[in-house]
């Protein structure tokens, strides 16, 4: 049986939304060049956080998004289309989250009545 890996609560991994990876590390982890990361940022595909000194800091969430971008680019999809696909995927995820919340509220209200 597989043991679960370390969690942010264990102090071993940063929270998924916390920008901790510099641009060169993020590029290496994603298998792309630093210039490619900058290009994706220029096209609005990525928005890394910035340190107080202005250095880009990529999070685990940014790296997951970057994997999706590189998968789509690998299929020959242009950057404008990738931006639209990702926007639609984000909107869909938001709708699913809202639906789960409303379903939960509905079930709670039915139990209370």
C-alpha cells in the first residue's frame, strides 16, 4: 500500500498557491526555456507572484498550469487558443465548485426543514 506523500501541513512542501520557485527552476521543472515562460506570461497564460524585489516566483499551481499549457502547445495549438481553452477550463471548474456548494446547501436545508 502506498503511503501518502508529505503535505504542506508536514512542513515539507509549500502550499500549492505559494510562489517559491524562481524562473529558472520553474523552467527546468516544466522542461521549457526561461524565454518560453516569459512569453507565456506576456500572453497572459501565467501570472507568477513577485518577490518584494520584483523577482518572479512560481507556485505549484503555476507549475500545474504550465504543464497544461505545454501539453496543449505540444498538440500544435497556438497561444491565443490555449488562452481561451484555459479560460474556459477555469470557468468550468468554478461552475463545478459553485454547483457542489449549492448542492451541499440544498441538502443541508432539506435536512433542517
